[in-house]
């Protein structure tokens, strides 16, 4: 039996909430893989907002989008994800179809620069308010780097605190990995 990578499971879960023309957020650009995926789903009439604190992530993502002709619908910010509500225009608040988080460090980048529990929890609080009813959010928490386990524990606590009548969520974590497997949280804001 072949298991899908958690990144692929996250994309599949998110895709079900997105139609062409929607507005979405990539809260942690990284190398731009999720950004490209989201931009393709919303198409030229949609809007994507992306956040990262590293210029390398912005540059890599811009390049990836440009190669696919998807740069026009994307607006990228060299800002922490905890500042989403300040940078996403007010007319999009409460209307975002999907938000993706990949926590940890930039693959191929400086491993000393990681997401942090305090800013991640603030970002999740922002995302909670930005999502539309029926909107979906994924959080992929990596544990194997310094501080990763603490961040993952705080994310777990945050997810477990979501109001049961307003949210549906589940998590996936491979059990047969030798050490420090990542954990994926899939959250959906229920319709009122």
C-alpha cells in the first residue's frame, strides 16, 4: 500500500473548498509549492495572499509563479504570518476560502530561521477570523527541529480548543516513521 505524503493530503483537503475566483492564503510560502497549487486553483480571477519572513522564500515563490504564468493573481508579503489581518485587505476578512500553513524552516534555507510557537498561534487566531464559513485550513507541523515539538504541542492545544459547533477537524500522523513524524491538522469552519 502506498501512502500519500502529508503535503499531498493537505492539498487535496484544501482543494475541496476552492473554486475559481476565490481568495486564499499561503501563510508560510517556503519554496512556493503550496502557493503555486493554490494560485492554479483560484485561477486568473482569484486572489492569493502569501506570507514569509525570508526574502529567499519570496524570491523562490515569485519565480515559481512566474514560470507558470500565475504571478498576476498573487500578492506576496515579506511579513510574518501573525500579521495576516493587517495586510489582507478588509474586504477579504471572513471571505477566505482556504489557508495553508507549513511550519518549521525553509527547506534548503537557513535552519536557524523557523516558525515560532508564539507567532504561529497568533497567526492561527488571525486565520480563524479570516476564513469564510465553509473555508478550510491545513497546518502541517514538523517536530524534528529545535523548538518544533513545542510548536506542535501548542498547535495541538489550539486545534483542540476550536469550538465543536463551529469547527470540524481531524489530524493525520504517520505511525511507522522511525523518529519525529510531522502531523497534519485539517480544519473546516462550519457553515452558520
